[in-house]
C-alpha cells in the first residue's frame, strides 16, 4: 500500500496529533484487558504468597491464593490465566511421572479455579521441565533430549490437564510432532473443545532466567536447550514451524519471547492470518519492573507502550505478568 501525503503546508502530519481527542480518532491499534493472559506461579501450601526475587511484584501462590488471583483477573476482564507449577524438588525425577499425576499442583489449581471462577479460562503448560530432575523439557538419554519418547509423555500430561478442566493447553516443549499427537489424543478422549495454543516459535533465549527461578528449574538445568528451542538468528524457520503446527491441529500460535521478536510476530500474522500471541517473558518483565522500581523509567508508561507494540506487530493477545496492573490502568481511563 502506497501512502499519499500532500506537500507541506497542505500536508501537515501534526494535525492528526494536535489533541488527545484527534489522536484517539486516528489511533491504529488499541489495547484492552481482553487481549491479556496472566501467567501465574502455583506452589504447595495454604495462604502462601511468596515473592520471586528476580521478578519484582510477582509471587508464587498456593492454590487458595491462585483462586483469589483468578477471581481478581475475571473481575478485571482478563479472559484467561496460565498456570506454571513450582514443583517440590523431591517430586522431580528422571521419569517425570509427576507431570501427569491427576493431583499435581497444576491440576489441583485448575480444578479449584474452574469450580470457583467458571467465567475465566484456564491455560496450562505442557513440558517436562517443572518435573524433570535434569531441568529439560524432554527426557534426557545419554546427554540427548529425545523427541519421540518425550512426545508420548507430553500426551499423558496434556490428557491429565484436560481431565482437570483446562480450557487451553500450551505445549511449550518444542518437540517435533507433539501438536499432532496431542490433537489426536484429545479428540480420542472426547476433549474436542480443548484448544491448543502452540508455542510454535520458541527461541533459545537469554530472557528466560527469572522464570526458571520462579519455577525452581534454574539449578536443575544441565546444559542448555538449543537443540530443541530455536536459534535467535532465524525467522524463516519460525514460519515453517508455525505452518507445521497449524497443519497438525494448533488452534492458536505463539512467538516467545516477545519484544525482541516483534518482526517474527508480524511475519506470522501476515503470513497465516491466524490467532497470534506473544509471551512477554520474565526477562522482559524484570527489566521494565526493575527499572521502574529504581525510578529509572515511568513504569506504567513503559508497561503500556511495550504491550501496545505487540498489538502493532499483529498480535491478537499477549501473555504478560503485568496483566492485572494493565487491566486496572485501562479501567481507570
């Protein structure tokens, strides 16, 4: 599309910025509470809200406090909450069996939320790293993260989450073929309305550090995840991964991390026209929240600006730890 602008002074582009009312009229993108998914961390106990040191303002919550958070989110108009478990180290094993335990933290929290807050969607994470003594998203055999055996385990994990009432399942593991396997298993077990939001383009990023602290995976991880997560230098590959996951039955796709990969978000949206999400990951959050805490930036403005950038890049929604703060700010406007 070619933009046509009259020569100055007939064309004064500042006219459309001359007041707040005019700026509202010509604004191209809008941010709303309905665009947000709130990632939260669940841990054992009762009445617990435990701060995550590397993520200012973020806490690990016991199941009862997760239910309170879900109520808050629903009241703010946030449509979905995403659960990540902080699993006791004694439950982390080579076989990762806790991942499909019907009574693990994620499944208990899902059932509690669905009973108490039926008007919010619950998203769950499918990957073995919260349960793996090696800290990896898949099984480790002779130093290799193996694919096909891992996919079999992911199917069991996803079915346990769907049985617990999950509305959206988010496979974040980056194993080949897992979307097709998950979709087939969900259909076979009658979970026809459970959506798959695939982490289709998940990069081997340095921005995940605070998240690994939050779920207790930092000390467990042996090596790195570059054999299954994407090379940050690649974007054509991301399109191939998105295409494959859509062909296998993904309902929505995600780019992770977010702001360093806005070019990928735009390519995915333009190339496929499907519901496209991005994850404003823990490192992105921590940089903004930490700088704001130290008075180096205006935290509220930086938060809103960062999320608006996702919308401008074509994202339909964003996973962000800022979700409740953003929703409150938008409600006050």
